[in-house]
C-alpha cells in the first residue's frame, strides 16, 4: 500500500510497508468532508470512519459512526497538517505532521512514525 504526499518540493509516493520513497506527480486534492468542528486543520472520510486533524492537543478526533460521536487520538504526535484513510480498510490511517508520516492500522488507537523524512507536507492521499 502506498500513500501519495504533496510537499513544498513536489509529489512523492511512499510505500507504507517498505517506507521507500519515489517522486510522483502533484496530487489532485480532493475536497475534505464538511465538518462543523472548531480548529479544524484537515479531515478525511472512508465509509462511516471520519478523521479530523485539529489545532489542539491531542491533534486528532476519530469517529466510526459518520461523525455522530468522536474520540481523541494521537496523544504524543506533533501538530498535524493532513490525514488520509484507506478506502478498503478504514482502520488504516496516515497522519502527516510537518515533515513526517505516522501510520495507524487499528483505527487510530496506536501510531507508528515512518522513518522517511519529507519536505513540508501539504496533503496526503491513499493510492487507489
């Protein structure tokens, strides 16, 4: 599985298993879901799973019921810039801080920081 990343220096594709990086075209940014949340930075949705990056501590809110209820996520993660959810497996979430990617494979309960360091991240998107 790969995530497409738009940075200040262009686009990159990052393999989430091997953490290999390769240049790619700049992304066509999809509009985020419409959420009525304060301090919203970015958001993504897949099915009934919605993840919101907020300018707060912890930096993320996760909903598994299309935004009816929310729980905090990402304690210990730096401030966020972008987020993406795998359409085929909504438990797989990629969270982007300033220049690092963070991966959760269990719906945002636990996070792993990828070793790959990127230029300033603007947007992330799971590859279809």
